[in-house]
């Protein structure tokens, strides 16, 4: 069983930055592909970014490419999402997730989820 705990959300002005962290329990963190999804009120959960087990490969939604960076530290069982040039449309609850089934842009293929952290970007 994998437990994920996110932190780092908050309120920021447009153009600002935030860094989300997600710590995983257990000793098998390095075998999981890690991802971030987000969900705004009234909208479906959408893919934001994912990183391979080694951290060598990263994947991004077009809407965040060039502004967000996903990374991981397997020694610390932690995945990060560095968010720069934030826009009001980035406002959402951000969820950390893990999968041992390969990279996917669909939330159904991720097995474990954190409780989410709220990111609010004011204009």
C-alpha cells in the first residue's frame, strides 16, 4: 500500500510561483511512475505532469509546458511540482498520484492518490 501526502499549496498572485511536494510512504517509491493531476470546481480531473521511475523522462500537459517542472528524489520518497508564471486558470486542487502500469494521461490508470492541496491564483 502506498500513501501520498501533498503539501505546498496556497494563494499566489498571477505570475507568481509555488512548489508542491508529495511524500510517499513505503520502501517501493522508486518503482512507481509519479504524476500530478488537478481538478477545478465543476471540471473533470486533468493530467498535469508525470515523471518516470528514474526521473529521466518527464511528461506535461500542453497547458503547463514551459511553466511547470516535475521532478523526484527517490532517496527522499518525494516528487515535486515547481510551478512558475502561474495563471488564474491554474487554480485547482492538485493531486499527487502513483502508478506501476506505465505513463498515462488518464486518471483511471493511476492506483494511488493523495488527499490534494489547493492552489489558488488571483488575478
